[in-house]
C-alpha cells in the first residue's frame, strides 16, 4: 500500500481520460458495435481520417488521425461510423458536471479529457487513489462510459500516468517520485515531443527521458534553442502549470474538408449554410452571440486564408451569419478549387438573447422557430432539421 502522509503538503492533480470516447458513445447508442473493430471518422473514399478507434481496431495498427482508407487496408473488417457529434457534446457535459462535484477547479482539455485539482479535498474524498476511484465510479454512473485516471503532483505527470494505465485503470505517482517515474520512459512519451523531435533526440543517443534530463544542455540548445531547458525540466517531471477553470470560448466555429476539391458555387454556398447553422445552434445552446463573423477557406494547393466582418449588433441568427459568410466568400474567392471551408463567430457576448421592446413580428416568429428547431436538434441530433440550401450531411 502506498504511504500518502506527505500528500497534504503538495498539490494533487488528476487527469481524467475517457477511453475511446467517440467509440464508447457509439457503442452505447448501438450495442451491435461491442466487441468488434470500430473507427469513428470520415469516409475512406476521400480525405476522411480516424477520429477515434476501438482497441479491437488498434490490434491491427489502426490509430487516431490515420487516413480512413489506410485504416481499412489494415483492418478490412473495420466498421466505420461517421459520428454523432451532438451526443459527444452531451456526454462531455455530463463528465464535466460530474467532475465539478469533486472540486471547484476543473479544466476540460478537450471533449474527452480533463484535469481536476484535488488539493485540499482529502477530508471529503480521502487520499488520492481513493478519490480517483470515487471519480471513476461517479463518471461511470453518470455516463456509463469507462475512463482512466492518472494522479500526480502536476498536470504533466498526471497526463502521462493516465496514458499508461488505459483502459479503465488508475495510476498514482506519489509526490517526489516524478523523476524516477519518467526516467525509464521513451522520449516520445513526453507530451509535446513529436516524431521529428524524437528522431532528433534519438540521433543524439537520447532514448529515454532519463537520458534527456541529464544530457549536455549546451548540445541540446544547438538543436532545440531556448526550448532546450524547458524540455529537460519536463523530462524530470517538473511543471508549474496549474489547473485553470475553463474560460468561455473565444470563438464558436465549424469547418468541413471536402472529399473532392470543388469549384461548384452552389455546393460551396450550401456548405456555408450547413456551417453557419451549426455555429448558430451552438451559440444559442451556450447562450452567446457573435459580434464578428470569420470565414476560413483553403484552396487545393493548401493555401489558406481567413476574412472577417464585424456586425453592427451581436447575433446568433444563422440567416445573418450566412449572409455575411457568403458575402465574405464571394468578395475573396478567386475561382480556384476549394478543399476546406470554415465559419466562426468571435468577439462573443455571453448572455441569453432577449428580444427588445421594438421587436417586430418577424423577429418574434424567428425566435420561436429557433427555439423549436433547437429543441428538435437537442433531442434527435443536429441532422434532423436543415436549411434547403444545405449541401452536406
């Protein structure tokens, strides 16, 4: 049993990682997916990639961010699911709400992972491993989904710990043992060290984090510049990053990469219609409105541009958003083939929209329509109602 008498003198941070989150949600929605290789993502016929895959699929070498076509080659029996993104958001919110029952200091790093600061909660939830077990059980009860937890004195070590104990397990790294825990891990286990950096380190003879922590700082600086010292600190498991309650999003956006590049104006306008509907729906759900509309577009040669327009009044109305997005697109599109479009709302005003006393009947009807459509989408998924001009989904 781990001796934990010193825990009260240090921070205690847990990293909660939902196991195969998208796949796990899909299996709740469709139990026929249980026990078989599954990947959530885009079409294998185009540029679709794997967003998440089951452990059965991983045995064949399938990984997240892999082109779906390659995944299907590795695992011909792979079942591909295109994703129920409204459901993912719902389950993510349940996870967040559950974690907030254990600490007021919760930071959602993404839909499927979060940090929770448990410092000072020992009298409520017990020592770290006991608290982690209670959190895992509570998340399972609230969502019926599995999760893994890493517990340590900082976010960095907690995140690495959770990655090493998947699936559905706990790993506690006692305060003071961070360097010893990291010492034997391969360099690419350190968050932020990608394939290129790992290859550079291995060419220098640095295979594990213990090698990196003790490597000649001057030599390391020639290859990694000012980042070298920070790299060595992290290799020792040192991090001063604190768990920070999530601030409201700075932007609500949605984008689409096409299976085939397009010069079809009607199709491109239809895509803009779908994207603005998604953005408006999310803003109304989050009770915010945008003062600025942002357009993102990428040509077939990967040349990417953005454009924006600030509105006279903040809005969450897709009709207004769509009009601005199309105006921005038409004023800047050079006629070349487009591979990606994105629409966003920024400079957000965080408050519930209220019709003013001078609202017209059209305004009132539009408000009622939004509420009805949003209610249907919230219950049955986004795709239940779309504009006639929508070209995708």
